[in-house]
């Protein structure tokens, strides 16, 4: 029997507020698994029309899969969230694109009829699990020059992009970063951000319980002068600063993915329809340009061009790598189609969780912008990869609407 | 007057954070009660903890703009479990006790009198003063995962006197309050489960533990916005309240016969709560607390609690546990009722193969069938999963020969109480097992040294004296015979601990501890009847002690035949103090199992028993019988301590608390003998220094 292909839809996504990693961060005393369990429970509560036993998979990403991010998190978090024991789950790692890969993996399963409904998401508690915790790089990486040693330090890979594209100046990056902060601040004031957030109890032995109900990383007070004056920790006289890069963060995201026919059967809303996706590899020492070949590939496979894309949710690991993609396509640095509510430079980037944040925000943009038919979510990935997912707006009202 | 500081108080800090809840303007002050330790050391309130909560509320009230609400919650798994009772010995006089009560009331009252709504988010275990904090809040949410919900005060010898007796009946009604405050407390300190507490009306909302705090805050915001209405049933303050008080009094009288003051004070306070305003009610609580804190019954109760909580878990005089040998297979000799119970217990707790042997295939089949039927019963009540039931059944097997013991590490015999029979059984076992296999005997009165004397390795023999029913009673007397070695003893204690028993090390003296004391005690009562005292008078003579059952009801439970056998053994050992009642012998010969009958609906002496008894003509009054009984116990306990049966009087008390169920307010028994002057009258001295289980001198 031939496998059937079904349309795959994004139903809804939520996230915890993102926190600053480290001992002073709001999640310093809160477990990573508790963050993602909270997200799963919120998804279930928001969708009583979805019988939990109809969930066919829980795919959760974490980059550092040890401790409270280990133990086959996708399975254990499902149990901790109170999902029926019959609901399976697994863990995913594609560094920064973990949650994105969780979504594309379950989408593949849905498309071929192996799944009807899945939960996909990710968590990264970089305070409890700093990037690189417990890694043991193979010595051949150095001896055979398989990967440039700078590829393992993400800030250095961003400096390397500046080397390759000298016209992507520090000033352009700082201006982009300022824009990210300003767009976020406006979206927050307009009540856009809160709708994605699930308030999270924060544990602190010293301060007692608290409640995280807003993102911790944003700096609305940011000025261009302030950004210009920041240190460049990766190189003397470098270009990458704490201001034009995403920080080290804690947070979790999750979404419900479904076959479109199942969504209709159960009455689940359809926020986005997946058109296609691609991942692509690049030289690890310039991992930030990964979104370029990934987007090329995804567009080609979908039979679309960049001109068909009306909205972009691009992960801002570093301003320079976002600019590299925009520059490639001749899109202005401040194009209003790009990251309308700001991006990771303001909001934060808890590695494996970020992909679903991009999607959740794109879904909101779609609902507000029925004139837009297609959008993309794209992100760079450590060790030299990029990932891009193309989405169609189900609210699209253009003359060529389905 | 101020309350003295508790030197060793682990202070529960009240930590404040101001949180914003989506959908609610303004802040909620969220107070976390946390003593800085994990859940194994629950948060309690002493003077320092009360001061911290007081200061936190000061800070919250000073906040501008004013907070929308105040909410109190606890550290993970624990809300708060009550007053810091470790500080009670510090309280030297009634004024100090009174002040501690008033301080608690004043601080907790701030939650009910606050200018903004107050909430308790009860996230975990909540007892006593912790529950009173929650009851002072205007609204309560409760985690479905909260492990223990109770007012244990009456169990210890106090009343829930930081508002509990006033607030609880006015929240859930007097009848339910009596269940929680009196019945549960006096029923082995029974705890409520979260769902039960919610259904009783103690909390307004019940949320799952996974996101309890978030849901509670969201709920609180809904209440504050007016979106969520909190409906509580109307409390019946009419006849129902009086009926509840009558029911409570009947319960107490049946259970205690007035023996312990605290539960009666609690009942009075609940009666008062019907009409009294909170100020009047709490003032009465203050007085009750002060009286009770300065009572010997409470001090004995705290002493008992400490024995059961600490000494029972760290037995005194035990060889280092590193000497213990692993036990991977257990043998049980005999297949009677006791053997079946033992097999079940060993299989359940050690999870190793347990093999029963009996020469009689019929008895063997019955023994196995008994254990399997018990497993099925547990599975039927969903106490065991089908898989676990299968596992346990597979672990319990039978063999007509002792060869099956060849690879056992621990063999216990539960055959007929006859020295020669037991000697032979042990010799047969020794012929099969390894040199290090522990041989345990469940004898209740025979000499273990004699039992081991003919073995090649007498050092491996140890007494393992359980109490019936084995699954229920927590005490295990572990008997060191003259030649028992440390490895054997360490193994026995390790096994006892795995069986979840409270183990006490006793010397190989006749009948060990509990049976020796109970037999002496019963002997005094029985001999009074033999001499001509009325059955009822003798039986009721010890009601003022508040024992779990009267002497003749105990006789029925133990069985006259067993009681008679033990008394014969003890008579043989100590003929001057332990007599053998001819009447009891006649009872046994006639196969009577009880003195009383309840066939008519009320308790009556069984006419056949009355006919069997040949009584003298020198009846005693109840008081005289009681004096004799207590004097007999005091003399016996002193002799036991002098013989070194146990290390200290504390062990005697622990045995009586756990093996005989004697009440906390007696402190087991020696605190009661001390405070009533019986010890000094009979033995010339106290068992415990004043202040250990009584008020300081």
C-alpha cells in the first residue's frame, strides 16, 4: 500500500517567558523539565477539544541532554505532564534547531500517516546546562582539520562571517540589534507578546517562590551609543558584542502539530499549514550562514521563490548572520516583513527551544495579515547548519487563495 | 512576658516575592514558608518562625502601592507542619506557654484581619499550626499531591490551639471538625488525603501538583477580579452542632474514659466555637494550650513521639550494619497461620524467594494457600497490581523437606512452642543450610540460648519476636541469646528494618518485654478475680489509663491458651511473682475463648465462664485492683532493667507503645508510673528523671 501524504498544520504554540541564564536569572532554581512540562500542560488546557489520548507523539528537543534535560525528555515530560501513559515520546538534538527539528520530524510522520497529532517543542536551561557541558570532541577534529577550532565557539563563527562579508559592518549589526529591541518593546506594549506566554512558577531557595510572567532578557533602554560601546568578547577589536547577539537563556516552547484532516475532525484551529522544509550544512566555522542554503533548498523544493515570502521569522543568534541572509536576498536590514516583534537579540535564545517561538509568532502574524500567503521560519545551527520551514497562511484571502 | 527563644529552632523563614499575574492589575505578595532544608525536615513554627512571618507581613503592608492580595505557600512538598514542638521543654512556666499561644494567634490573625484578601496555596504536607495558617487565610487552594493533612495535636496531648478549634468547625461544620481534630488524631494519627480534605470543605479549590502554584495564582486572580465565586455550604449551628459534640464525647469516653485531658479540651473548644467570636474563642484556646503545655500528659506524649520517631528508627545497642549479611532467600519452618503471615511479610518486603516447609503436605498446602489468598485480597482491593501479585505468589513456595533451605540465608521457625520440638527443628535446618545462615525463632517465651545449645553454630541463632497480627503491629523484639554473634544480630536488624518493623534489642530473658509486662499486669487483674472481685470491676479498674482495650478484651485477643502458656513459662522462671491461675487453666481446658459475651447486645460475663471460675471471698475495689496492677508493673519493669533485658527504660516504653499499643499520654508506661508516684512507692526511685517525660522538677 502506498503511503498517503496529508497536509500538516500548526495548531497552536506557547512558551514560558524566557529568562537570563545564570545564578541571578529568574529560573536559576527552576528545573528544565518543569519548564517544558508546564508548556505541555498549557497546550492541553488551551485545547480541551483535543483528547490527550489522541496525541501520537511527544517530540522534545534539548541540546544538552543530561540531568533534567536527559532521560528521554520527550517521554518523561509527557508522563510528568500527566499525559496518558499510552502517549509515546522521544528526544531530539539539532543544537539551536532542536524544536524546529521536533516540528519537522513529527510533520514527516503526520504527512505519511504514521501520526495524527503530536506535541513538538524544546527546552534549554543554559543556566543549569551551559553550552558545551560534558562535550568530548573527537581529537580527529583537530588533527585532520575536519572542523576549524573556532567552529565550536559560536561567537567566533559570527566574527568569521564578518571576515567573509566585510560590508556587513558592526554598525549595521548594532542598528539591527537596536531595531530588535525596539520592535519587541512595541509588541510587548501592544499586548502581542503575552498571548504566547504561560506564566511559570520560579523556585528559589533564598527568595521563595515567584512567578515569571514576562521575558527577562529584553533591554528596552538600549541605545545605539550604548551598543557601540560594548566590549567584543570574542576578538580584540571585534564586531560581535553581547548587544548584537542573543544572550544565554533559559526557556521552553511547545506546539501542537496535526494532520489537517484530524484538526478538522477534532475542531482544532489551523494556524499555519506547512509547505515544506529543508536543512542544509555549511562550513562549521561560519555556521551562521546556514539559513541561506537551507532557504534556497526549501524554496526550490516548494516551487516558490523568495518573492513569494511575505513574512520572515528569523532567529537572531547573531545580527550578522541574519544580515547575511537578508543581504543574500537583497532584503533591507529594516524590512518590516522581518521579525515584526523583534527577535532573539531582544527575547533571548534558549537554544533548542527557539524554533517553535519563531513559528508561534509567525502564526500570530498570519492571523493579523490575511494578505500574506507564505512565510518562513529559519535559523542557523551550531556546527554549520541551517534550517528553514515554509508555511502557508490559512487565513490568506488573496485572489489565488485555495 | 515574652516567649523564650528555642535554642535549636530551625527557623522557618517567610520569604516574600511580589508577583504579577496576567489578567490582574497590581501585585500579589507571595509568601513562601521555608526552613532552608529539604522536605525531609518539614517547616515548623517556633518563636523565630512566627517573628519571620510577622516581619514579612509588616513588609507587605508597607508596600506601596498596596498589594492586591497576600498568598502563603510552602517549600516544595511541604506547606508547614505545625508548631516546633522540640522547643516545648524550654517552656518552664505557664506564662511562657500562654505567651507562645498568644503570639501564634496574633501573627496568624493578621491573615484573617488583613485589609486585602488572603490566600493559602497549600502545596504539600500541612499539619497543626501549618493548617491553622491556611485556615486563617480567606481562601485556600490545595494540591492534589499534598501528602499529609491533619491536626495531630490531640494525638500528642495538645489542642489545635492556634485557631484550629475555632476556625475549622466554622468552616466545615462541627461534625466534620470532630472527625479531623478528634477521631483522626486518636485513630493512630490518621492523615487526610488531599481529595478527602477538599471534599470536607477544607479547601476551596483542588489543583494537580504539576502546575499547582501557577493554577492557584490564576485562580486567585479570578477570585480577585470577581470572575470566580467561592461558594461554601452554610454551617448548621443548631441541633447538628450539639449532636456533633455529643458524638465526639461518646467517642472520647469509649476510647479514653477520661484518661487524657487534651481531646476533652478540644471538644469543649469546638463546642464554644458555635457562638463565640474569634477573639473569645482564641483566648480560650490560649488558656487550654497553656494548661496542656504544662501537663505531664503532653510531656509524656512528646516523649512517646520522640521514641517512635527516632529511637524506633535508630535502635540502641545494635552492632554496625556493615556486619549484616545479604539475605537472598528465606526459609520458614512450619506452615501454620503464623508461618503463612511471616512468609507473606518476607516476600512483600524483602522481595526474595520464601520457602515454607512442613512435614504435613496438607498443612503446607494450607499455609501457601493462606499467603496466596491474602495476596489476592490485596490485589482485589487494588493495593497490589496484578503483576506484583503474580511476583509475590511466585516468591512463596512450599517444600515437604528442609532440603529446600540449602541456599537460604535466613530461616525462621514458627513451630509449636515446645523447647524440644524447636531444638530438633533447628538441628534439622542446620544440617542443610550454610554455616552462616541465620536461624531465627519466633518464640514468644522460650529461652533462645537453650534452643541454640545443641547446634554446631549456636552463634547464628537469634530471636525474632513478632506481634500478632504480624502485618499490622510495628514492633519486633530482636533477642540476643548468650552466644549470638554480632554478624547474626546485624543481619537480624537489617532484615527487621527491611520488614519495616521498629526493632528493639532485648536480652534472652523469659517472655522478653511486652509479654512479660502484659502477663504480670494480667496476672494482677486475674488474681483479683480469683480472689473474689467482680469480673466487671476488675476489668474496668484500669479504665483511667485509657488503654486501647480492657484486660479481658485483651485476653480474648491474645487467646486464653496462649496467655496461659506464657504465664506458665514465666511462673517457672519467676514463681514468686508470676502465678498460674487455676481459673484460667479451666477456661483453657473448656476451650472458652473469652470472658465476656456480647450476644445480648451489651457486654456480659459469659455464664459458662462464670460457672467455671471458682472465686474467693475477698473482693477488691477497682482502685485496689488498679493499684496492684500498677505496682506489679513497676516492680517488674525495675527488675527487667536491673536484669538488663533492655538498655534503658525508654526501650520498655517503646515496646509498650508499639507492641501493646499503650497510649502516648502514658508515655508507654514508665512516665505514668513516675508521675503517679507508683515507681517511688514500689522501687524507691523513678525510672526517668523529672523533665524527660514529665514537667521539669
